[in-house]
């Protein structure tokens, strides 16, 4: 077969740090990254964007039945 091999799907997990007043922090570990539209875990990283003075990781949904993919370029 010609072309790139398809990468096997592995779910993405992230750690979220919640900063509360009075120097209290809560760390949430192993939170699955999901599509906000279809709630699927079939997402992959899609680069980093600059938002104000910080940088934000972007994700793209690869679920074929996601209604958002109709309006976007979507994955192959």
C-alpha cells in the first residue's frame, strides 16, 4: 500500500490544575480529552495556538459521525 501508515488510535488524557484562592490547588489526573460536540474520545492533537499571553493545545475530532465534521475539513 502506498502512503503513510495509519497510526493506531490511543485515547488522550490530560492533567488539569485548578487554582483556588488562598493558595489552594486541586490537581485532577487522567481526565480523558473529548469532543465537545459528540463527546467522543476519538480526538488527536492539532497543534498549539496563541491565546493572549498563553498558548493553548488544540484538538481535532476524528469520529466519522460527529455533526461538527460536516462544517469543518475533518480528518481522512
